[in-house]
C-alpha cells in the first residue's frame, strides 16, 4: 500500500477524533475515489504514490472549478464549502517547485546523463524526460518541463 494512501486512512481516524467533519468527509471521498479507481478495470490494481498524487491534484482542481461555478451563480456558501474541501485535499500534495527549482533539476539531470555518455540531442529527449519526471512529477507542470528540456537540448 502506498504511504500516501496509508496517511489518508490514518487521517480519517484523526479527523473523527478531532470532530473535523469537513476534513473527514473530504478524505473519505478521496479514499472512495482511490478505491473506485483501483477496482475499475479488468483486474484490481494498487495505486502507487505518484498515481494517488495525480488523483489528488485532479480532485483539488475539480473542487476549485466547482467553487468558481458556484461563485458565478451567487452561491457563496457552497463555493466556500468547495474551497474548504480543496484546501484539505491540497494538504496531501507535495510542495510545488518554482520555475528556477524545476530548471535546476532539468539542468542537473541532463548534466548527469551527459557525464555518463555523449552530449544529448533532441533525439534523446525521451531518455532525459524519463529521468526527470520522477523528480518533478506532481510538483511542476509537465508541459513546461518538456519545453525546458527541449530548449536545453536544442542549445537555446
């Protein structure tokens, strides 16, 4: 079982003891979504931390979008409830990287790969992304990272 999923399950108990109904309901909903995702499909699977993080990001974004819709409709109480749920979900997400930090990781990985062999070209972009993605996943926009790698490998 992934450590993030274990943390969510442990927090259900903690939120019950604290009487935090919003956090309790939100974490239970997220755990339900994880279980649904694990059981859907031909064979049951166990989500790892990276997959759980991705699911949490989608859940937080969905709640923020719903809050925006409620705000436009003048339903401020419902919008505030959605934002409160999004904030609970976001506490389980890793701290996002700044653009400079992401750029530094890209530079470091490419330097490591080049030290192990020849200078990389755009043809080896997949190789570079394969090494970069686990270090950045869930903490910075993947498209922006891809653009950074492309610029670095094309010599710009």
